[in-house]
C-alpha cells in the first residue's frame, strides 16, 4: 500500500524560511539603523563645537604670562580673540611641559593647545594642526648696520660672513649645534662661545648685544621678534636655519573645532583687532615714554635736566601729601613716577599701564578708579599708594626696612605672585628669601629661564625678570639722587 506524502510540508518549510529571512532582514535593518544612528551621533560629536573651549599651553614669553596681575602673551590674547569671535567661553590650563600637553589633548581633557608646534608628517598622524600658521627659524642677533660697523666688517648680511665671528650662545643648545653644523657646511671656523651657567639665556644675550657687551648671538625667530621691541637698535634679519611651520594642535576627533578655527584664521589677518594685537607684541618699539626701563646702561645726565632748586616735578605736592600714608620718603614716589611715565600724566604703556604712576586698569578698578580716572594725576598717585600699601603687607615679616621697600617695589612692578615665586626659589637654593639685594633679585632674573619658571616651587610661570631687577635698582638710585637735590623738610 502506498502512503501519500503530506503536501503541506514544503509550504511550511517555505513559510518558515521566509519568516527567518524576514526576521533576519529586520534585524539587519535594525543593526544598520543603529550603526547609522551611532555614526550620525559620532559625526555630530566630531563636528560640534565645545560648550566651553578648554585651552592648554606652556608659560612663556610668547605664549602666556602674568604682568602686574594681568594675563598676557601673544598666543593667549590670540586665542581669546578667536574664542570671542566664535562665541565660545574659554578656560586656560598651564601645563608644566610639552609631554603633559600631549597627554591632555590625547585624553580629551583639553580641546586645544596654543603652544605652537612644528608641522610634521609624524605630528599629522597624531594631531590635527589648526589656526594661524607662523614661520619661525633661527636668526642672528646683531646691532643695526652703521657706517662704523661697515668699515670694521662687523655687520653680517649672509651666513658665509659668520666665519671668524665670535658668537655667544648657551652651551649645549640647539643654537650651538646649528653653528657647529654651519662650520662643516662652510668649511671654516666660527668662534663659538658656549656659555654655561644659570644666568645665561637668550633674552639676556640679546640685551648684551644691544648694550655692546657682545657682538652676536643666535635665538629663535619668534622670541627675537618679540624681544626686539625692547631693543630697537638690534637687527634680526639674517636667518641661519630653515624656518619651521608652526601651528596650534587639537585632537583629530575635533573636526568641527579645527575647521571653525581654520575659517577664523583665514579672515583674522584682515581684522583690525588682530592687526592691533600683532602690532603691540611684535612691531611697537619701546620709547622713553614707555613704563618699561631702558635697556641701556643708565645715564643720569638726562635725569638732571628736569631738576630745579628743591623741586622735582609739577606733582611734588601730590607726592608729599600721599607719602605719609605709606611712611616712605616722598622722593620714592617721585622716582616711581619718573620711571613709569617720565612725569607724563596721560601716558598709556604697551602693557596697558596708565598714567603718572603706571597703574594697570584692573588694579585701578580694585581701588575704585576707572581707566579714564587713572589719567588724572591726583587719582593716579592715590591709587599708587593704595597699591604699594597692599603690596607691602605681603612682606611684613621682613624686618629690614630697606629690603622691605625693595621687595615692595618689585611687587609693584611685576606683581606680588612673581616675587613670592622668587622668594621660594631663593629659599630652595640656599639664599635669603627676605633680602632683595643679592638674593631674591637674582632669582627674579632667572624667572625668564624655563629651568626656573617651570620649577615646582615656582607657581606663576614666566616673567621678564631682568626688567624688574633693573626697575628696583633704578628707582632706588634715582631716589637717592632726588633726596640729595631736595629739602628733607617734607619727608
């Protein structure tokens, strides 16, 4: 007997397979949609701007520093300009070294580093370069060409003329290495003076060139351009190495941020605020009217011209009125005024310091004076004494009155935080933190050297300490001159 096979089995199998296929297609479609959603979310995240821009940098002459408690630095002010343009709130973190910056960018804890780095193939594999491109190499620092220099063959216009020239550079620096390489390339000898010691740095060597103590040195081009403002008599035209392309860095994941910064960078050179910023840091030269001390050895003959019989300035009565609040001789206030403004009550310095006594706007505001009021000599002297009193409180433990005055003057010029840094450095290296002369003053000079301003005990970073060192010396020397030329009856 033949048994008939059920006819419904193939249909059931077909239906089952069809159901599985539909389920699989549904799962696949759901997976694709999930992946697309995830990819869309990732894309949106990559393209989005941060709610708050987290910026990291090193402290330094061209990046970020504080001066009289005001935040400054070309790169810092540049990123502020960019953040304001994009409508982004901004926070700033100061890292101890470049490795720390890279770790913060890699981990996503920081969005942008404004310490410019050389563009390289290796760097492109790890970071996204962004922002304005700068070109910086090594340059020879020498005095400007003159007839005398031409006659003596001192002015160097091409690298072949470096042969036989005596050039001072820090020992074991890349400047020394570049000169050694040039010797091989040129087939001759350069008289390389490699200087060792804690007080030797590029800014000091530039000052020595300006002051005719040495003839030549080699420094980074960007630092040279920035520092030249203090020394208009130097020449930095001759490049002795190939310039590097320098830019900010961000994570390759920050596509939207990088593209937004790049769009801003394309337009920035035409923006007036950028032009003014660039001019202030790299083009304006210091003059007699500036609050910055001269880089030249001090010549008292110019000081004597304004001295009259028992009279120093049109503002002597103001100094004599306010000095008793401070307990200092009034001639010290007069000396400060000449140092800050040459007795010109409406002057505004490159840093923003204003008026007769060189008060920063933020300091004036904290003592109840507007920017406009700081140009009023009465207000300026009053705020100056308020500021000196507030600064002196930090040095109350210093028993020697003369040393306390000097520490206070240093704090007035640089900001108390930098002086406290120098005191901590002095203590660490076995000097007296309560004595300015020969002790703290030496460490304030070293605050332009990365070895010292990145020291863990140094909390406030870079300072052009040479200027504060000179400021105190010149104010006190002028005070002695003023006191000898005026009656002491009003002291």
